[in-house]
């Protein structure tokens, strides 16, 4: 399999799920009125062969989907104009509401100048990966410690415990604590004097699709704080490449020079601990939901073989991580998904998205065996 064949296989896998028929709670259970936005990226690492990768995108403007052009060195997507998601004055994203007319929305650019435009859905709690990386790098630099006590609302815990809960449990309160800490130690700021440290890092790593803007010194990072939708962004390809730089068993990143220092040092052990103990298997993996009617299996996730982070709100679902499965059908790959398929499309109150998403995860895993 080569890059083009993987792209065609991913396009076929998404089309096979017929996402255009997904019931929408805001339409009384009728199918969506426009094809959902899906940004999907995969990179496979197989022994003795060069890595292969692909990024495919779907939206109401591209219902049949297309494969983005990724350079030969796996650098930034070259032929797409990515647009930032939006909030209105009521802190609602008008982009995904029934009856939304994209021709009347003044989208702001995220990055890229390609001929095809794509609105990048808010990645939900997947953005916590950027916070986790920021804290981990500060640990490596000696600016903080995993055992440093951090307090919130009368509770004091080690930074590493807050990081674990932020990642494995997707705890928003833990994220508040760590965002405030990143402001305290100067990793994040209001950018009045130029890009903050994380944005400079992402630029140096060639990851233009990662944005963590307008967070606050009090730990605010959600819509009500002026951040959230449109200010926190992760395209699937750049989220995947962030995981490439985290994956301890991945080959060297081909888009970076040979002299590039590793993204993480000794802090990597705790980062991988957080990811491997992920408990929210309900997007591309779905074992946490197997008790529900009409359950669909997704990417296998036993024994930490899927080290990942999810994100979910009413309008959005995302998932990205590292799959490493041993045995007769051993496989090692990265996967990242962002979409507007949030819990308003879920078939059950305990589910967070349509069953079509874990079914897509299972299809991706099958084609990489």
C-alpha cells in the first residue's frame, strides 16, 4: 500500500458509513440536512517499509470527500484553505445549526491558501493535548515538576495528577488548573507582545493547524472565557503529527531536520501513562459503550494498545492517538479525527456520537492489518 492507495481506502471507508444519513436530534431525528464535516488522518508504520500516510476531508461543500495533498516529507497540507470555526454573540456556533448558510458566514482564515476551503471543526477536549504537551515540556525544562503542588477551590494535588485526570478522564477542572499554571510560568499569555511559547513551538515544528489562543491567566479556556470555539483549533493532520512527535516508537519525523531535538524528554513517560490509561473509549474506540443497544465495535483498545485523547460536545466529536497492537496481525499506526458529529447525533444518552464513528474506526483498523 502507498500514500495514494491509503487515501482511496480512507475515502471509501468514510463513504461506506453513509454519514449523510445520520439522524440529527436538532432536526427531530431526521437525517442531517448537509453532509457532516469530517477531517481524518492516518499514518502507518510497518517494519522494513517507509511510513505511509493520508488525510481525507468531507463537508457539505465536499460531500464526496477528497484527499489533501501532503508533501513527500509529511509536512503541512499544501492545497487546502482551512477556516476557523465560529461563535456568535450567544456563544453558539452558527456554522453547525440547522439551516446554516455558509455563504453568509464571514469565516476567518486558520491557515493555508489552497483552492478548496474547509471549515475546521472545534476539536473539543482534544485541545487538552496541547496543554499536556505544554506542561510536559515545562517539566523537561525544569520550570515545573509533575509533583509540584497545584491548588484549585481549596484542593491541592500534584501537577501530574491534574494532568492524568485532564487526559484519561477529560476533566475540565484539571484543565483549568493546568492552563492557569502555564500562564503562571510563562508558557501561555495574552499574546500582546507576540505569539506565546506554544504557538512559537508549533510554528517551529511545522504544525500550523494547532491553535490555543485567548486562554486566560485564571485558567479560562472555554467559550465563556473568550477562548473555545474558533480560538482552540486542531486539524486532523497536524493533530496526528503532534502524536507522531510523542509516539516513542515512531520513526523520525521526516518533515523536521535530523538535528531536531525530541519534543519531549523524561516527561514522555508520564504523558504516555496518561494516554495509555484513557478511559473514554467512546469515539473511534467504543469498548466503554458495549453495554448499549446496537453497539458497534471500534479500534481495539485493550491493555493500552490505543493511547489516545477524545473530545466531545453537542456539536463536535474528535479523537487522536497511537495504535500499537502485537500478535499475528501486529500493527502500529496513528489516527486523528475531527468532526461536527457531536452528541446531538448519538443514538443513546450514554453515547457521544453516531455509531458510524466507531464503525469507521473498526474499518480503519481492518484495512491496516
